[in-house]
C-alpha cells in the first residue's frame, strides 16, 4: 500500500506534510507534559521522521518537510513572521536532503537505501544531526530567538541523534514484526 502511495508525487507530498505536521504536534504535546523532567529537551522525535521521510521520498520529502515546517513556524513558533518561518522551513528541508546526498556521494550509500549498512546509517544520522542542529540554530541565532548558538546547537544535536535513533529503532521493530524482516 505504501508503495502505491509513494508512486504519486502529490500523494507522497501530502503524506509527508500531514505526517510530519501530526508527528510534530504530538511531540509538542508530549514535550509540554514532560518539560519538568531532566533531559526531556534532549529527545526530538520529529527529527527522526524528518530524516526518514527524506530518505524514502528524496527531494519531495524535503519539500514536504519544509512545507509542514513553514506552517508550524508561521502559525505557532513565529506567528505572522513569514520571513523567519521561511528561513526555518528551508533549513528543515535542506538538512536531511543534504545528509542523504552526502551519504550517497561520499559514503557509498545507495540512493534507494538498498543494502544499507549500520555504518552508513550511523554516518547519515550524524551528518543529519550536525546539519539540522547547525542550520536551524543559525536561523534562530540570526533572528535573535536564541542568543547562544553553540549551546543551542549542542542541545539540538543531541536531541536530533536521540530522536532519530528512537524512530529508526521503532521503525525497525515494526518492520520486523509486520514483514518478518531480519
């Protein structure tokens, strides 16, 4: 069924936009509930889905992530500030796209993810976490939302890695259960 959805570019785009928007909203509710717990800000589940969507949908996934991020940014994070929202959206779509592109070109990962190794997956996750945290924090620093670029980047880097690893482990377990994949 998922292959049929991904055959249509419009369906893929809609799936990514709606899926990422809902995941981000769920994460926000969860974060609001857990805000008082130490380390709660060190896990960002949407990052894992951001990378996952771009790994499976390529440039279309990146545009879907950027579109969902623009909606989230303009409505919730920077109400009415389209310029900041556009900057954040661009970086949110660009980071996973560049991570995939670098992993394919420099670390011999197949573009279609066939025969992906654990080492390649770790490399793409680390590249993504570095790019995502740096680019998003650069936007926040530039727009004077977060005055501490280094601290924000480090916190976001850790949150991106943990969120991505949690998502990928869960997806692997679900795939193993549903598809009886080893």
